[in-house]
C-alpha cells in the first residue's frame, strides 16, 4: 500500500499499454453480457454509421483502472471511479489497437487518507476518456 | 427518442444475483486485470472474505435494470440510437465473491440538448441485509433523428 505522506500532486503512479484485438472484444462481450454487434461485426458497425468495430466503452473504462489497482495492491481501496466517453476506440479485424493509460495524483487529503487519481487514456494520439477520476482510500 | 415522463421513475428491484468467484476472475481477465488482483490468498491477506470484484463489475447489475427500461413502452427508448456518455461507480464497500446482491434502477433526469436527449440512471446495489453497496450512475445520450 502506497504511503500518502510520500505522494505529491502530479506524480505519475502508474503507466501501462494495453493491446486490444477482436478477441479482446469478444471476451469482454461474454464476460459483461454486452453483446451489441457493433463490438464484433464490421457490417453492423458500418450500417449504423460507425468508422468500424468499436471497443466497448466499458472495456476501455475497465482496463484504464487496472494500473491503479496494481499500484494499490487491493481493488477494495477504490471508493469512486467515473469517466466520460469522449472518443471511440476502433479495433481493426487484423492487428490491434494500442491504448495507453497514465495515472497521476490530482488531489490528496492527508487527514482522511483519500486521494484522487486522474487517468489519461489515449488511443491513436487522442484522449478517449474525459474527466476520468478515481478516489482511493490509502 | 425518449419520453421525458420517465424522469423520477423507479423500476422494480432485480432478482438476487450471487457474485461468483470465477465470474469475478472471468470479468477481471476480460478487463486486463493482473493475476494478483484475482489471487485468493492476496485478497484474504488484505482482509477480504473472498475475491474482490473489479471496480467496473457493477455494470453487470446495471445492465439488468437497463433491460427493463429498454423493454418499457412508456420510456420509448430507441436503443439503436443510444451512445454511452458517462459512467460512474460510487462504493460504500467493495463487492466480494459470495455477495447476494439486488439492484434497483431509477431515472434521475431526462434532458434535451441540441436535438439529443440525455438520460441519467442511478442503479443502487444492495446486499443481503439490504445495505447499500454501490451506486452506478450512467448517462446515456439518445441521438436525435437527424443527429
């Protein structure tokens, strides 16, 4: 468990790349129960005007917090986690989409030992989540 | 489109959902969680009764409530025009394998914004003793006909 008294606002506490391919989307569909075909069928995605098959927003949200959970060593320390979905992640039929997550300390409350960590999740040079904030108990 | 009359509407409580240890592992792996986060010995060493569900796991319970809204003729929610705008989870305590949960969805607001509708849902998740475990707050954007 990180020691809050040693943390400084702006510190990068975790950083990680994730490789998404079509298998990842099918696996997430099964685990979550979200079988919307825009997440695995090119013809359906194109027919509703999308640039291609998209990753589930909830998959992007789910993987973005993994570096913070690993840093904490206990997902039971997560008090609150919220995001805004700002841009889609297009996952090609062949190859992969690489998502980069950077987690930074944004707010520290030494008295309650709570910290806010802001996540920057980017794909293809753009941030795909906005206002991505996690409150943790340290 | 969506009917603004559903603002404030509460949908019936879900059936009981038993959180399975292997379901937690399946969901965790699907969201690229580390193997350490689904290690039983580590969870117990951290003081938990069993494995802790990943932070976005409550989405599984939110889905049950959302299905009721989609099936509700009064709501008139055209799901093919829905885009997920925002999502938040607020925990009173972590969800742990073995928990028996129920969820209850209510519509907190319906707003129009430039031809689109924004619908905010709160899903409250309760444990066996009816204590609040987590609230999932979801904003869906329903694209207008010409959007």
